C-alpha cells in the first residue's frame, strides 16, 4: 500500500472557502506514483471539493451522532453520503473523550468511513488503539505548527508507538504529524515504520503550495 500523505488545511486563511477549493484542485493536478496524496479541508468545503477532485478526502472531525435532530453536529452518515473517505478524530485542536472516540469509530465503521484517530502521546495511543481505528496518528501537540518535525524530535517515541500498536492493534496503521516540512521528514517517518504522515502549515502557508508538495514527496 502506498504511503498516505494527508494535507490538513485546518482553517488557515490561505485554505478556507474558495481558496480551499482552488488549493485542492491545484494540488490534485500533480499525480504521485509512490504516495497517496489526500486532503483534510475545512468541513464547509468538503462537498464542493468532492466534485472537483478524485483524491481521497477526510473530514477534520466527526461527531458520534446519526442523522436527525443534532444541530451543529457532523454525522458520519452525512460524510458517507457526500462521498468522503474518512475523518480525523481527536485532533489536539479538536479533542474528544475516549468514550466519544469509541462511539464515533463505531458509527464511522457502520458508514464505511476510514478513521484516523490522533494521539498526543504514547499513552494516549495505547488507550485509543483499543478501539481499533484504521489509523492512529501520533502528533505531539508541542511540535504542531512549528518547524522541528516530530521525526527529528521524537524518533524514539515513534519507534515505541510502532511497536506498541503492532502488538495491541495489529490491523491499525500508523501516521505521524507535527512540524513535517521536508522530504527528509517524510522519508524518516517511513523508515521508522509509519504508513504515512499528516502535514499542516507547511503546505497551505507555502509561497507555492504545489512546489512544496513536490519537494516534500520527491
Ligand atoms: O494534522 C496535522 C497537523 O496537526 C500538523 O500540523 O502545522 O505541525 O504540520 P503542522
């Protein structure tokens, strides 16, 4: 399986609304044979971006609710109907309780959505792996948004997360994120046993996001 490289647009001003659509369309023009590029755009743009690219799309969050009287929530069933492939859960900028993570994973599985559960530490990864998400994404919050990548700062923890998840939830694949901004960071993540990475500010905030993605994935 090709390594997964997910660009998390967050709500950066450079990647919301029309700009998010334009960014997704521009990045989709570049095909990479050796990695699977995917996007986690703002929730409000998912539906339009879905019509403009064939690349996998992930919501940045989903709630443990079915369709119905749930004002202000985002149901996994709605995401499925939009043709979205999956969702991040428990991102350090959108934390969930373990119980909410468990409930949402179950609802996502029912709707055949891929679940990428973020874990801020080895301990949290251990706890959340018990819910058998499709992916655990190790992202130490202190490194998010910075220019020191998790692969440079925490190679030992990454190695421990790989060993732990292989033991406790062998079917769960692994991603890491935080500060990833170069092809060395991506290569190092793969060497350490990751199945891919999550990238935030390095792409949407780049002078030339497409050139940045090409450099990252080269
Ligand atoms: O979801 C990935 C994101 O949190 C990483 O952010 O800006 O450190 O690449 P960044």
